[in-house]
């Protein structure tokens, strides 16, 4: 997996992109909200539920994250916009596509991220129309 293309669609290898956050030393953190969002998408693709929990804001973190259902295929990620509100707040709008049981799905979200103690975490999201 390390020499294959990263699931997030960056064009980099997994090892040079999201893999370094998934398997690197615990102090290695995504440098901005977009990189964190991309690493979270790749974690969903790869079923890395502990990474997803660790990068979720502690006030909003679910007790557990269910694994991907059997047969789920992730088809791609499109980052539409990344906005930095201030040093510790940012939003990322994206569309993630997947397919399950022959049916295609599109997840369009505008996610809010916050930097806590120097580390970016996912806060929550809204779902724009269109």
C-alpha cells in the first residue's frame, strides 16, 4: 500500500501523503485542516477507525465507529474549498463518492475543524444542497 497512490486523490503515494499521518509517530500531525480531512477520508477508505476517533474533537467524538459495510467501494474525493477562518478554525467543503450493492452515493459536506493544543481535529459538518 505504501507505494500506491493515496486514496485521497492528491496524486502522491500513500506513504508520502496520508500514510505518514496514519502510521507515523504520534507527534506527526496534519499541518492544516485540508490535510487532516484528506487523511480522514483515506482512513475511512482503509477502515482505520481508531485514527478517525483520535482526530475527532473530544466533545463530539462517537464512542465507536462502525467498520465499512462489506462490499463498500470508495470511488473518490473532491475538495471543493478550504477556508482558514483564523489560526485555530477552518472549514473544508468536499464531496466523497462511494458505491454499495450496485448503488452510487455522494456525500457532500462542509466540515468544521479546530486546532486544539496545536493539533487539528474534526469538529462537525453541515450538508450543503446541490
